């Protein structure tokens, strides 16, 4: 098998995106800016209350895979959809982006996962995710040859929510490390960190994960501190390489004693923050697996994240390889 | 039943929207700017070749109904979806916009209709429509009380493509006129006009249709002339009220000897022309059924059309009542 730059593993989710006012979130008990896990019944209730929407393939790691491919990197994805219309759309979109995707779809119920994303006037997104078919992702979905061929295997912390995906991840880590490859994860969401803090710390400290992505809230949640500098000092000790994003303040990359600060790009209008972290990871990992410096990796991340927040939907409509060329990062 | 401003009848279609280069259209035999009818097999082939896409509820008359409701008008819709995920999305979106929609969904195959819309860098859209469940719309779907309660019943010329929808339309015309209401249609597409020229002319000349919407190409196709002024003179004779749109040149409204010219609104960036004609009709008919002058009707049409072409997707994300207020047209 030819070498793959980045294999991404995550919940395969179709996003259902609508604008709403601030009060809608409070009236419906939705935690702003977070990923709220919901069951089938609440999914139906919220959809009844949701305004007219757009649908787009999403899922954190899926967005990252699409981003890597858009930069021109070789990307693969593991994730579970159902054999239904939304599953067909999901598979089409990720393959049409050039990502290798061959996870067997689930024949029976539950249906393909969907996340109702409410975008408030400030551009912030609040997600309400019904995991559907994602709960069935397990070790049987690990394609060993793909993991062995991937320079980096990247997964989302959200995978600790479905019951068996973590087994698949541990198996991937064994295969990856046996083949001299690296493992990477995103902490996903501060509430997700809160649910699985000890397990995430163990993944890092045991060397199961080499490269960690987090935003400032997630990093602070991981170490239960309000002091970002403290969190940065501790995360630099707990993993080999960490990239911590800070929205419009840019990002900080830490490797041992090395510390690189990267600016965010200037944006014209903040439309929808969905996919910002996912696309930062895409740019960073595309650069990382293609011999770029840490500074360049961070700037590729800033570029992709800055583009995706200026549109509706979690995957940039531009071809990222061309955008990188424009700013001399190709 | 309380009065409805506009009842819209059309093919209930989910749009699948992707960007493409000009060559993609020629390489795949897609007529640019047109609505290309395709069968299930070609739908599959084109989808395989299509890039990553967004999904949005569409359909010409459905877009018009959504627009009328967004302006604050009372709107209803007749159209046939299947009982499947795309059908659920379609029904949700139109109801969430405040449109009354109660057409029974089709239980069996074929599935809900979809149109693959390729948007070229110039913003022009080229549609490839698989009619799916729409072929089953027929007289049994006419809700007599709704027609009787609607000031205007508006339908798309595209309804002449499925086999039995035209019977439903003739039935609606009888009910509407028996109740002192008006019938309106859009000519939909120059190729559609070419397919049904004599029937469309007969609808107008027989008084089955009172108000006609057309763009310049459709009007010229109707009378097989290259001379727009000739087409305008003839359409003014053939129907009681006609509105002919001319993209960035604005529109011309004709009623007997009366002629009103309306400017297009200034736009910042042309993104995607999908829905332009549908939203012009929405603004016009909202104004028409709410006591506005022909000039105001046309300006409401220009406003809605101008907004929808500055975004991806066929239904404006703004609340049109607020936009009308901003420009003193509420």
C-alpha cells in the first residue's frame, strides 16, 4: 500500500446547520459552543423546533481528513455510517474530496449520525449530536494495512463517547507504533475532556498518543486550571508535541522546550466557527507529514481554520492547496 | 380556512450543490444554465463524478413558497416527496419556514427527487434533476379548501414534465377561478418552454393562467423570437399580467398597456444564481397579494432575488420581512 499522510478516525456525522437567536439555546437547554450529546427522542424534538437548515458532511475527524486531502495530502478515514441516504451522502462527500474511505456501512438501524448545529449571530456553533450508527464502530473496522501505511493516525476524543471505538483506537496505536508511525488526537471539547480526563491523560503519558491538539478551554479543562500557561507547561511534559489553538489569538506549538507562536489569519467576516479546530489540525498535520517546520505547520493550520469560519459548513469550499500556494506555504 | 396569500405547487426537490469548473459541464454533456432532466442511472453516474456537496431543500415553487413566508406572507405548498430521509428534510425545511405543507408522502420507491446543481466560477447554476417521487403528484393531492382559500395559486412550468401533475393544475384552476382567485405560473426554463410551448400558450390564452413569470430567455423561447420587445408585446396580449426578469438589468412588468421597469438591486458578490427567479416571484406575489403597487411588487422581487444570489443555496438565509423593512418596502 502506498504511504498515506494522515489517517483520521472519528464519528461519521452529517451536519444539519441552521441559524438561531441566542434565546433559542437557553430556551432549549443547549450548552453554547459545546457538543451536546442527544438521544433519538431529543433529536426529533430539537429538529421540530429548528428552522430551515442546510446539510453538509461533517464530523470532527472527517473534516480533518477532507482538509488534508484538499491541501493535496494523502488522507484516509475510518468511520461508521448506516446504509441510508445520509450515509450515501457522507460517503460520497469524503470520497469526492479524495479521501480513502472503506469502512463497511451498518445495514440495520440506527441510522447515520447527525448533528444539529445552531449558529448564533456571533458565529459561534452549538452542536447537538445523535450518534446513530457511530455506536457500532469497533476493532473490526480497523484496516491494519491502512494504519501501517499512515505517517500519522489521528483520532478525535469524541470517540470515547460510543462504546467500542476506543478499542479500535488502542489497536491502531499498537499497529502504528509497531510500524514506526505516530498517533495523534484532538481533545475535541472541554466537556468531553471532563468526561474522559484520566483516560486522555493516560493516553498521553503512556505514549499511546504522540501529538495532541487542543483549544485553550480543552487544555485548561484537562488540567482543571484557569491558568493557560500552567496548562501549556503541563501538556508539554505529558506529550511529545502539542498544538493549542486560541481562536483569534492564534496558536501555540510546544515540543519539549521549544515553543512556537503562530498568528491567526485576518478574516473578513466571521460566519460560522464550525470546523475551525478540525481544519487547524488538517493544515498542521498536512504540513507535519510533508516535512514543514513547526511554524509552517501552524500557519497552514491557521490558514485552513481562518477560511472555514468565513463560510457556512465545516469543510472549506476552496481548494486548500491553491490557498496555501497564494500565501507561499505550498 | 383562513386566507392564504400564495399557494405554490411544484416538484419537491432536494438540491445537491457543488462547485465545478466550466469543462466539467462540457465533459459531461450538461447544458449550462438549464434544468437537465436525468434518470436514476445518470443521476448515479453524475453523483459519482460530483465533488463534495451541500444539501438544501429546493424546487422552484418550493423556493417561492419559502420566500413568501419569509416576507411574512401566508404560504402553502403542494408537492410530492417520498417517505425517506431526504423527504423528511424537505418537509421539515418548508414547514420550519412557516409554509403549510400537507401533501401525503409516497410510501414506496421512487425516492425523493434531487437535483445535482453545479455552480461554475461565474455563479451560474446548471441543474440535473432526477424527478423521483415527483412523478406521482396528481389530482388526488389537490386540497380543495387550500386552493379556494388562496389569493393566488402559483405553479411551475416544470410540472408539465411529470405525467399527472398538469391534471392537478387544471383542477386547481377550476377551483381557484370558481372562488374568484387567480392562477399564476412561471415558464421555468427555456428548454421547458420548448417542450410545452403550445400547452403553455394555451394556458395563458384560455385564461387558465392570469399572471405569468418568465425570464428573457423563456419569453423569447415562448414566441420563438430573438427580439425581447416582440416577446414582451405578445406576452402582454396573451395574459393579464406578466413579469419578465432580465438578471442584472432588472425586470419589466406588463399589465395591458401599462409597463413598469424595475432595477435589480446592487450586489456585493455573485455567488450562486440558484433560486433567483423563484425568489423574484416570491417577492412579487407577496407584494401583489398584500396590496402593493406593481412597482413595489417588482422591487420586492428584485430584493429577494438579489439576496439569494449572494449565497449558496436556493432560499435566502435572511428573514425577508426584515430586509424589506430596511429598504422601506414593508
